[in-house]
C-alpha cells in the first residue's frame, strides 16, 4: 500500500486538532447521533467520526465494528485532508 501523503499545512492542522483536547476522550452519546443517522441514510452497517492524529486515525464515534483507531498510513482520511473534501464511501 502506498503511504498517505502529508499536507503542507500539517503542523497547523495538528495544532488545531490538539486545541480541542478531544483525542482519547470517552464515548459521548451526542457524537453517536451523526454516525447513526449516516447508517440510516446510506443504508450501511458502518459509519464513524474519525480524527486524524500524527500517526493514527482515532475514532470518536463508530457504529460497528468496535475499533478505537487504525494506523494513519492505511487510511483514506489523509487523502481527504489533501483534497479538502468530505469522503463518503
């Protein structure tokens, strides 16, 4: 697999992410509402809210499977950051 590219604005993006102090926080029902709605609208069993840290993709909310994170270099989220788009697949 080709490793994900790092955007030129990576430092600023990570600084903004860390200011929210949300990484590794507990699950919150309010965050689960959006993935639940996505599973309904898209008719899919899996939906999630993920945040891309320096070396990992961390899941704030995930509707099946019950994962908490994946390695950053295997995620398509890095491509979304480079293209500045929201990805639905």
